[in-house]
């Protein structure tokens, strides 16, 4: 797997985790304004997850990554 693709995937995963952390922070504060910020953070997480899934599917289609089976007994 090329290093650039690996870096992009790791950055996307970190952004997803940061968005979840932001939503948790706004959830714990519990004000009306924070409710809207939490919803926006969760929306961003969903969009990032969909983009990451599409990126992985495109990489698979282009041959950048290849699926492999799990071999039992190893």
C-alpha cells in the first residue's frame, strides 16, 4: 500500500475520532447552543466516514489495495 494512501486513511480516522470527541464534549456541557454544535460534529463524523469508505472502495477498484483472506491455523 502506498505511503500517501496510508497517511490519508490515518488522517481521516484521526479526524473522525476528533469529531466524536468534540461531540462528546458538547454533549457533556448540555446547553442549547452546545446541542447544535454536537449535531454539527456528528454530521461531520458521518460525512468523513462516508468519504473514507468511498476512498477505500476507489482504492480497491484502482488496485491500490487488495483484499486478502484470513488463513486459519497461523
